[in-house]
C-alpha cells in the first residue's frame, strides 16, 4: 500500500536498516486488515490463482480492481458446463470489470488473474488512513488487548482493529466497502 520510505516524512527522521523489518511488519498488518474490511486489494497481485464458488446465478465476483483475467478453469474439466435441466452453457467468461459469468450455479472454478493497485495508483485517502494507523502504533497509541510477536531478542506487541482508526479513517474504509458489488434478486 505504501513503502517504508513514505513513513520517513511524517516521522521526520530516517528509518534505520535495523528498524525496517518492524515497519514492514506493521505496514503488512494494516494493509491486510484494510483489504479484508473493504474487500478491495490495495496491493498488486500478479497472475494469482484463486479458487471461487459461483453464486446461485452462476456468477463469481472477483476481488478488485481486476486488471486482467488470464484463465478460468472449472474444477470439473469440460468445454461446456452442464446445467441440471439439460441446457448447455458456453465456457465461463470475464465481463471486463469484476465478474465471471456463465457458470453453473455453485460451480467451483480456479481463476488466474491480476488484480489490485500498483503502488503509485493507491488512492491517497486510503494510503493516508493506513499511514495514520501505522504511525499510531509506532507512537504507542495502540489499544488494549495487544497481541505479541517475538523476533529474535525483540518482542512486539500489536493489534489491528477498528479501534486503530479515527472517525475519518473509519468513514474512508466504509466508503470502499462494496464498491464493486452487485445485488441479485
């Protein structure tokens, strides 16, 4: 979502090489939390294969933003998908945005695709919220009930949750939830 070097400006100091693993760890934790909460990938995933199950309409909604779909492979290999009432569907297709269509209801497929944002394309509002959460942890504003991780001689205590974000940050996170989702009746 952002680099360690991006943190040097708000910290008003250079980050020492020995500190880099700790800062990268915090960045990764905050990024993972934000991606989970919003359902949007803010890091680029290139040609990653993910297994999905279609919904009752035969549609898979991919994590986005989707850059390219390289392959759609049904778990049961065939050129066509057989539907329970005897009709045949053409092989599944990507709609060019965020959906794989033309699957049988609840069919399982492996999708190889590229999705997410390049580092320089991450929206500034979400990048700022993520940086604030990391800086809050660095400056000791982490809430109670901390988790603990030991790396060598050093023990880190951390937790990423909704409590790590101020009201503005939570509103930004909410604005990204469900951006590329549709409702089907």
